[in-house]
């Protein structure tokens, strides 16, 4: 594995999940791998779990970390080739990536979607240009269209709590006052499609994810119908893909409630966090013993550790 940009960079997801679970038994067993090496972490957007879990994962492997918030600590970057840099952007990605490669052994980047230009967002300009011009491995800590660290942690969480040979997994859209990107929904979909499971997606009309990603996954426009007999329910908001970046509805009809969870097979509730209580999901669901959100957050450390370990072992 040269970089970790999408879930598809994992050669064998099931093997990776098993290995992540193994890391939890002795987190410091490979502490020697990162000795005298540095992980650079560049944040173009805010973070809580991703920042702390990835730093903890690095410490488990003996790595030092350097963190920079680009929003207020760095020069504005130019990503286009051949442009005359007479505007606000002071540094080109060519030099920035080369310099970071001198200071760090691995670089991890977090850069959200703009939600204003679909083509630009799908080009993954920040992530792909760092991978293009850096001479070190690049890790995606959430980009415009993907959150592969979260998806790997989610796969681990499902395996740890699954009691059926073929569980039913539901990814359901939920309301939110702000337009949110598709990264988590996309990566969770790509992950769930690889599991031995009955996976379905529920969303209102106009909120279908990119059909190139959902492919043949069954889509439901009736949330309660989708939730019937579910074993895992993952709630997440995303903005419209067809009417890109737009919020088409703000009512609470699709909020996940205890009454709706009664339709499931005592399903485990999942969410990547942060979560807006009584907007995305009711207190009763989030505070229920079947909510796995804290376990998911804990697994973020070991998912990141597995990725870092692969990159260190591959030189």
C-alpha cells in the first residue's frame, strides 16, 4: 500500500478488519516501527476524533507527530498548474508537498468538500495533488468524497458486535440544518458492499448518493420500510448529490427515533460523530445501550494504527 486515499487501497478488507482487532490486544507491540520517524497532519478543516485518534495511533507505533491547521497557520495554497499567482494564494502545492516530504515520513490530510462545485470536489484536488507531488505516503483523514479511516473503523465495529451470519445493515439519511458532504456515506457504502450482509440505503427523494458508488444497492424512499428487521442502523446526513450541495428539506420526519428502532431486530445504532441530538437522532436512541458511537470512536485509533503500520512496514 503506497497511500491510503480510499477504502479500495486495502487489498483485503476482511483481513484488515481481523488485523485491526488484533492490534487492540497489544497496541504497543510495534512501537519500534516509528522510531525516529514523523507523521505530519495537515488540517484544512476542524477535527476532534480524527485528530486525536490518529495522533494516539502514531504514538502506539513510536511516531512523532506535527500538526498544522491550514485555515489559520499556513499560506493559502495554489493547486492549478500554469497559473499566475498574483492573487491571495502565496504558495504552490508543488513546493509545499516537497517541503512537507522533507520534514515528515508520512503525511495525513483532512480537506472537506466545498459543496459548490461537484466536478472540483470529485477531482479531490487537495488530496490528489499532495499524493502527486509528495515523495512520502499520504493518508486521507477525510476528503471531499471519502472518509476511509472512518469506514475501516465502522467495519471493525460491525464485526465486533455482529451475531448473525448475514446481518441486515441500513444506512439511513437523517435531517441536519447544514449542508453536509457525502464522504462518510460514500465510504460506508463502499465498505458495506464488501461485507457478507444485506445492505440497503434509505433516503428521501432527491438525496440519492452518487449512483456510481451505490451501484446495485437497494434504495428505499420509505425509512420505516427500510428499517424493518435491521441489525445495524447507521444514520447520517448528506446534502443532495443531483442538486449538488443543496438542502431540500429540513423537517424532522426522517429523524431516527426510539419508535422507529422498534421496527428493527434490536438493531445496533451507529454514527460517525459529531451528532446533533434530537435533530439527527433522539436522545432515547443515542443513550440506549445498543448505541455503538463510543465504540466506533475508539476503533478509529486502531484503524488509523493499522494504516500507519502498513505504510511503515512497506517502507
